[in-house]
């Protein structure tokens, strides 16, 4: 579309720089920003508005003067009306937004302010002839404007005219002009912050942060987008820059594609960037693919369905039924995510339904029964969906539902639903995300989706899907004979479902039916038992004199254990009396009972930490560690895989990077001193609960994904990712890695653990800080090969501390098998 007609457009810019109330600091940058924006809008290289079409108001403007100026500009605009406000923003107990003028009272938002709702009503009523109406708010809590915008459903009448105006017949404009497609009309509101966040003027900056970034985009343009840039382009650039600094995320509330249709001239466009733009009218293929991110949280209030996108944008859907919502999602929402591997598939869009949205679309409140609950097959919602051509997967319509219909060409027709009131988000992993306001919940889910993958089920199911997304089983290759593209196995991926070895099969597997009686309990020489440690011992007399017990937790232990680990890709081959080869993935029957160790350390070969008593099945990492310790091994038999690769490496890298980025959000970055890092750890759940929820979800994805590799999913024989041998190998390597660090600490620093549970180790300590137990060299440096404090996978964070008296009381109450490492981080733990 062309740049809006300057002759038919108007702009009102309000910058309030002076305030009388002591709690409202002066904002000269706000007034300067309004003046600079006016200069740019008048510049022909940006828009070219005539001087008389731009009104600039400052701190001396009263409510009536501002509303009068907006009214006059709105009555004259037939193309685009722009209203910009920069200054303080206030909110009352009812979450209404007030634009603070010079005489505003910070304690009483109704005094000396311009209610946003009043400004909105004047814009809509007086500006009914304008094709586009844009409101830009740079103030604290400006995101409240989204809930107050009243944009409603995207009907022709609502988009073309203001409230209470006579509706013109289709094909006519209110001013008698030529007919324009209804999708070309509408309102757009841009805000500098979400509803609960403040906006800022950086120290020494000439303009407020949001206005300043907008000015920068208009002054310098955006390279590579052509001779014109859309309001959408500008908003995305501003949001990206502010996000990099950790500032509040700007929000966008728009009807239809208004933000993409409003265009200004791009100062960065030169001969190399001024090529033609793709069509944006009715003949276009729809919104730019995934322009609104991977997911949205859908809410319904006052009859309006709003979709809060991960990037801060808010979409309005006209859907009245669930089938209409699914259709809107596929055709107009711009939701989805690109593939993680070039041979994979794009991620289906995800809609998280709030309780209000679930009720709006006919879903019951649900019994609160958790993830196993599913909508009855004959429910009215399912009947209507089937009539509209939608189907559910075999798992049915539960808290996580996948709804699909036949593909159109090579394009999938699938939408994922996350029903929040049905307990879709496990609070053990996601914290209180399900109870957050829709915009905040979208931010949390969107951050996870951007850093990991679009969630579509339990943490385990999502972790398993991440493996497949990063290592697709097939790839497209060209047939040398016909020249056609055909599907072929993807190297380094799990391409086929294969049987496990008998020793690797979990209890209940059909393979075991002819080998053992139904009630038989398999011995170590019949079953592979590779799990993380769960071990404890009584404190010695010297340790009882310590004041505390302190736990340290290995960061993302399952992920670190998977890095560069060679894993078998094919079916097992049975071998008798093999020679051990540490490069050969497999399960080995070996007698390690002759190996002795210090009783103050767990045995590295068994999950319970007690020494083995005879031949048992072990994976390659466990046997390799025995060889590393200097012991001779003579396998009796083995099931080995002849084709191997580090299958989980991309999975490791993806989760590692997401984990580190989220740790950085919580203030834990490389380069901090140990004291600074401990302080950041103590603050992390209070500083940003949303980021803490993302971190918990990432950790659960790692643990749950590995667990499902060897779970009961053998009942689905066609799934290549049912691989209990892979899960066992990763678990063994994680246990070995932990033991190696414990052994180094014991040998070089005389530090012996009291208990180990999974990724947590507990030591006796003379204080509650982990600095009292982390091994050091005589030069007071971290011991090489021991536990080290840090943020990366494999390093450790603080898990918790208790008094030694508490430990003794718990052992007396629960017996000698009480494992303090399991409970060290529960309520009551001390700060470091």
C-alpha cells in the first residue's frame, strides 16, 4: 500500500514535561520527544504531513484543549489519524489508565488527568471517517489500554465506523468516497509497556525510551525492508531493541492487518533495498508466516475474544465457536513457529485457553483431575468440531489437545490447544503461570517456545518431541534414477522402531512373557538397572559436630550427561564373551563385585550405592568408568549396537542455550563472583517469577524427555523414540559424572558426601553456605575436577541447607534410610 495521504491525514502529539506533584518527576524528554516526532512526520522523506496537519501540545495543555485538538484533527482526517502521548501514566484500583497532565495528583489518579477511555471515545467518535486510527502511548502501565480499547470483533461496521454512527451500505464510505476492503480499516494502539510494568527515560537520554527508539527508526530507517516500512516493521524493531536491554516489552493492539498496511517512507532504502514489496491486498496469501509468534493466550471478556501473543501483540478474533477459532488461527492469526531442522516440520500454532475463553467456547470447567482427564466423546463441543471437519488424535480432547483436518497441499491443518483450567500447566514445573494475566502468561510460554520448542503436552512429551524436531527421522533426497524428490532416512537420527534387548525391557513388556513367570522379580543379572544415585549414610562423629548440612545441585544434569555421548541407532546384536569396547554402545553383563571402594562414598555401579554382589547388566558408560578407575572387566555377554552417533547433541545444545539465557534473565551470568552468584540465586524466584517458571519448565523438559525414552510407551511399537537403552546410557553417564566429582573431592580435599539423590549432593558443613563445602586448592581456587559453583550445565548451584540437629531429628523420626538430599531444598531450608 502507498504511504497514507498526507493531505487527508492528521497527527496530534502530546508531550508533558512538567509536573507539580512531588511524586511525579519532571519529564523534559517527553516534551522533546513530541517535538522531534513532529519534525519527522512533517519531513517528506518520512511522511510529509503539512505543518498545519501536525499539532504539538505540552505541559500547559488542559484536558479540554487536548480533547479539542484531537476532535478537530479526527474530524478532518479521512485517511490516517495519529495521536501520541508521552508522560506519566497512572492507574486506579479498577485498573483504569489515566494520562497524567501537569496538575495530576499521583495519589488520586482521577485528578488532573486525561482518562484514556475518554481519549479513546473522542478518537473513535470524531474520527469515524478515518481509514486508520493510531494511538501511541509512552507512559507507565500503558498496556492497560489493551483491555480498554474496546476494538471488538472485526466486523465491517466496527472497522469502518465509530460507535453509534450510521452504518453505510457495503461498497460505500462514510464520506461518500470509493469503496475500500473492510480489512483496510481499523484501530491500532501501541504502548510502551505491559499493563503491570513501568516505562522509563534512560539516564541522560534526550527522549523517553520507547519514543526514542521510535524516533531512531524513523530517522535512520530499517535496512532490507524496501522503500517503505510499515508500522509493524517499526514496532518490531523497537520491541527487539528494548528486549535486548531487558526493558519492558512494548505492546500492540490492532484490528485486522492495520499495522502492516500503514506505511511510511524508509530512510534506509537505497538502490539495493528499494525493490518491490509483496502484495498486501486481498489477493495476498495471508499474513506473513508466523509474524505473531508461536502461540497466543486466548481470553474472553465483555464479549470480546482477545489473543495475547508471545511478543506482546494482541489480536482480536471474531470467533463465536471453537471451530471458528481454529479456522481463524490457521488463516488470519499469523501464529506458528518455523522448523528447528531443515528436514523437519514447522510447529503448529498453540492456543492456551483461559477459564473465561474455555467457558466462552463451551468447554466445561473440568473436575481438576489433571492431565489424564479428557472430554467425553459425545460432548457437544466435539460433535460440532467433527461436523466442521476437525478431528482429535488418539489421546482425545484433554488438557493438551491436538485438533487437525486433512492437509491442503503440503500445508498442515493442525492447531494445538492448552486448556489452562484443566491443569495443563503442571505447577511443579510452570509455577503459577496458569494464574497469570493473559499477557504475562503469553510472555512466559512464548519465552519457553522461543528458547526450546512450542509446548504441546507434558514436559516429558515436549522433551521427546524436541529430540525428533532436532533430529527428524527422514529427509528429502533426489532419486538418481527419476530425478524426483523422495523421502529417505536421516543420518544420525532414530529412523525406525526397534526391539530392545531382553535385559533392557521394562517389567510388563511382552518380550518377557515367555522368559519369566508373571510374579517373577528379575535379579541384577536379568535386568538393566541404570538410574541416578539414591544413597545416604549416617554421619561420622566428626561430621556430627558440624553445624549444618548443605546441598549443592548439578545444573541440568541430564542434559550435561547427554553431551557427546555415542548412542546406538539400530537394533541390538547379541554377543557372547565379547571384548569390551568403550566406543560401542550397548548393555554388558559383567561381574564388578570384586571392586572395593570407600564406604563414605556410594558405589558408582549401582543406583542404591551399595556394592554389586555378582554379575549384573551395565551400559557402556558404567563399564568404561570401571576401566578408567583401573579395574579389569571381562563381559560374559552383551547386546551391542553397531551403528551409533551422538544423537542427543542438538537436544543438549538447545536446552543448554535456553537454560543459560533464562539464568541470565534471573541475574545469573558468567563472570559473577561466587558471592554475587549466590545472591542472585537467593533472589531468583522473587526477581522474576515468570523467568523462574521458564527455568523450571526447561529443567522438567530435560528430565521428562529422557524418562519417556524408556517409559511404558513400548505399547506404541511404531515410535522410534522408545529407546530404554538410550535412557539407561544417559542415566549411567550422569551417575558416573557425579561420582567422578565426589571421588576427586574426597581424594584431594577429604570431602565425603552424606547423601546423594539424583543431581543433588549433601555435605556436612560449618555453615549454611555452599562455599563452606565446595572443594578448594591451597591457593583458594576451585578444585579442578571437583564441584564448582556456576551457571553452566555440569557446574553447581545452591540447593539448600539445614541444621545438623534437624538431620538427626529426621533420621530418628524416619529411620536410617532417610535421604536428606531429597528434602534439602523443601520449605524451611536456610539461605546461603
